[in-house]
DNA sequence: GTCGATGACTGAACCGGTTCAGTCTCATGT
DNA sequence: ACATGAGACTGAACCGGTTCAGTCATCGAC
C-alpha cells in the first residue's frame, strides 16, 4: 500500500520463501527439483501474493508460447454482422480454448491478400501460436502461404486443397442429396440452388453433388446460381429467379440469411411459401425457427464444430500429429417453408 | 537456408550494420541518437531481413505494451450467435485498432462474475493493455472491480454508474420519445415495450423515458415487460401479450431479434402486421430490411460506435485524459411493420 | 569407510527488445 | 589554443520468466 501496486514476480516469491528464482519456477510448474514441502510453501506464498505468470515473459523464454490463437474473418462486410455462423463458430472455439487458458484473437479482413498479410504479421511479431483458417477456396493461396510461415494452422474445410494442413470437414454432398430427394419426393421438378461464392470449396462440392443428385432424380431443371451470402444479394437473386417465365418451385440456399431474404422476396412478389414455392436453408440458426413460415434447414452443430477445430489446433500446438477429421452430417429439419406443390 | 529459419532479431541487424543493439533500437523507433545515414542503412537492412519486432519482447521491456485490447461478451448463449449487434461492434472496434497495429482479444462469459475473473486474469497475466466494457448494468460490479485492477477500461453505456471510467453513451431517451410520439400519432393507445433484461442501465433509461412519454401522450396503456434478448424469449413474451383480453396494438422491442420473433408470433396467431399490430425494433440490421413486412427500427451506426470506443480506449492508453462522449441519436426508420390501426 | 547415486537447490545464461549512463569525436565560440 | 557542448554511438542493465550446469548434503551399498 505504501508504494504503487506492482505485479508480484517469481523473484518476490523467491525472496519471501528464501529460495532462488529457479526453485520457484520448478515449484510453480510442477517439475522435479524441489521437495514436496518446499513446493507447497512456494505455492502458498504465490497464492497469498496473488501471483500470476507474466504472459510476455513466458512467451519470450526459449520455446515459449504466447498462449493465443488467431482467426481472421473475411466475408462481405455487410453480411458479417448478421451471419450467425461466425459468432457461433467463435463461441465454440472460445469455450474450448478458455478451458486451457488460451486466448482468441479476432481480426476482420477485406480479402484473401490482406488476410495473408495478417498471418504474416502475427507470425513475424509472434502474436499468436497458431491460426484457424476458415472458408477454404478453390486454388486457395492460404495453405501455401502458411507453408513458409512458422505458424501452425488448421483448416476448416477440405479435405482437398489444404496443402497438407490438418483439416476438419463435413460431407456436404450427402446432405445435398438428402435435400434433393426430399424435394423430389414432394413433387418438385424445377429446383435452383442459390449458392455462396463460386470459389469456395464447399460451394463447389455442394454444386457437384447437386447436379448429380438432380440427374439421378430426373429433375427437369437443376441449376446453381451464385450470390455473396448477404441478404441483399440473396434477395436480388431470388427476385430474378422468380420473375422467370418458368420459375423454380423450390430454392435451396447456402446460408440462412439468404434464405430469409428469399422468403421476404417471395412474400413481396405474392408467391406463397410453401404452396407455390419451397425454401430450404443451409445452417440452422434461431432465425430459421423465428420467421413464418419457419425455414426448413440443414442443421449442423456449429458450436461443436468450433470446439473440435480448437481441439485439433491445440493438438498441433502440442506437437501431436493430427489427422483430418470429418464432422457428423448435417441433419435436414423439415419445417413450414417446404411442402408439396399445390395447384 | 542452411539451417532452420529463425526470426531475425535486432541483434542480427546490429551485426549486419556493424553497430550496437541500442543504435538499432533507436533507428527503428525513429528516436534521436543515430545519424540520418546510419538510420537509413539500418532500416534498409531490417527490411531486407524481413525483421518485425517481437511482441513479447516489446511487452516485457519496462513500460512496454502488449498491443492488444480485450472484449468480453456476456449474453445468453443462445442469442449470441444471431444478435448482429456484437459482430458489428467488434467489426468497428477491430477496423479502428487494425490501423494502429493493435489486436483484439475476444472472450465469451456466462455471467458478470466470470467476466470479472477474465479481466483479473488478463490484468494479472498481462494479456491486454485495456478493455471495453459493454452492457452496463444497474449497480454494475465491473467498474468498481476495474478500479483495483491495473487495467484501463472504457465503458459502453452510462454516463451514470461508470465509476469514473470514461464512457461512450447514447441518449436513448430521445429516441424512445420519438417512437412513442410516432406511434401515438398513428392512433395507438396501448403500447407495450418488450425490453431487455431489467438490470441493464440502458434498459432502465429507456423504460423511464417510455413511461414519461406515454403519460405525456395520454396513452391508455404503456407497460414494459422484460425478456432476455433471445428470439425464443421474445416470441414467448409476445405470445403472452397478444393473448390478453385487451392486447396492445403496438409493440416496441429492445433489439431486432426479439422484434423478428414477435413478427413470427403475430403471423402464427393470425394478427396482421401492421393493420392490427405495429412493431418497432431497436437497432436496425439487415434483418429488419429482409423480413416481410419489413421492420420499422431505430437505427444506430453500431460500427461507428465501435470505432469511436476504440479511439477512446486508445486515447486512454496513450495517457490522455478522455472525456465522456455521446454518440448521435438513433434515427427512426419507418417501414412496413408500423401503420395506423385499421378496424 | 569410501564411492557413487540421488535429490534439493543455486547461479547464471537466455529470450528480444528498450533505455540509461557514459565515452569518444568533432565543430564551435572566444 | 583550449574549454564547451552537441551528436553519434556503445555497453550494460532491465523486464520476468525458463532451463541448464553445477554444488552440496544425504543415503545406501559394498
């Protein structure tokens, strides 16, 4: 109280315990080199003093970790705020990391290049121990860029094109087939997919599966059009599709936000959902349950997804060899926005 | 290439330039103590070597900063994913910080106590230089807790109850009055506010302003009921209100998510919006524009809000005296969800 | 009774920066 | 011609941990 409060250091503990700095370090880290009695005395003094390790000092020591991992989010700014996917992912990653005392750095970027620049800076300045790469693209430059950076990474997506980085992926193709069969069984013959940007790997995978399933089901029309995940673009695209001479009777969206926008546009154009148009969303957030009619959706546990990828990255940081993993299939949750075509 | 790649240090630069470590430090930081010629030579070598300062080392030096600030999010987990507010706020804070090379740490917490525990840990381990405190509560324990922590903070909310911390606040009362006058002018006499949790300061401020404005406008009924910001709770509350013998003819929600849920419940109960029920949302995200009818909302520039609070915290970290600030008023954006009561 | 092993602990180096107290050089003023 | 001072630069301490090479005492084995 006499002077300005200063964070206690291991030197303070050493003095109070009458031992050396090194002994304190051994005691606090549970390593051999001190007797059990001394260890307990030191721990008790540390706790009395309210000591906590200085993260910068730990990180600076040879072989030290900074105790943080990073995530860069790079999607159209206007969709970022709303898209539930990211916050859920972050929340999953975060809860997993909190358990082991690792922090999460978040950064938004405009494009892949500035995203890579962020990784470079993080590596050069030793800001994080590793990163999670999201939204894998076709010919994605990021895995290669990570190759020359001393920064461990785990990819969300794949398993192709990850450049040897461990990845966590989902078999979207199976879910796409399920959706097509479901809609075909309801009598739909003209289905259009309003997909995300063409250069995302999972977009391409879903598109391929969609075409194949549609052919097998003998649909009259099965196209994929691309939008940017934003509500605005999703709405615009829907408007164009519904204005066709022979409009589709079912629309499958690549995220919930665009599906919501599509629902709004249908209502605005006097197209009844589901009697004249069925709508399916990908990724099931509360949004889908809140609107009327409620949205049929493919539901994944995004939070669990985040936890898992955090675990994988933790494994990599601990020096383990981490294998690629597949998450459980998304489940189709039929709701009010899909139904048989009525005359 | 011969050996393992090692991050270049100022010592490497010093050797290459034939000067001492100290000289390199002066040169790199633009401080006096080296000649202009030497400075340029050092800078060029540094750039050739691809040098970047080690953040842990900088942080460890006396008076050093860790170059990161933290934000803890503490809201019901189920609303977190969707609520656009936070991601927009984060995005604003982030863009501002990126410009000055500061990173953002994000953490989710279950309650105020674990939130305070996070601040304590961050301070003790020197993880961040400062924090932004969101969602100020009545009798909030956080400002006081920060008082004994060597961790600068700026509060979003107030200006009362911030315990002397600088804050950024909005005059919500004026917006509430505007909404009440607007609805009264449309002929509404029974208005209910579906507010956020009672213990948030801005909730209380809005409630007080609401009661006063309602009295002045001579409304028949003006109540405030509380929900937890989640869509589920918003929907449940709406269902209860609309089932009343004399249901309200206008509902004012404290966030967009609950307004969306309310809209869904009205549709489900066969209550037409806006001819039988008007709905107003607080905080205008793309959601409000995407649903049909589109939601009348109070629009604030949340991203700018985030930028501003980041600037204030930066000021505090630079040792400036930072004064409380008020952000521009929210603007009422009338849309399809409000209108005159029809017979 | 000596040898060697084991365990407890110390002292110092190290990580990569920042900063302070000096030293040395050279131009300037008188 | 000589004190003065400014500018350029060096060497070392320091931040707060981790870790390694020793030192010393104790104990058991032969």
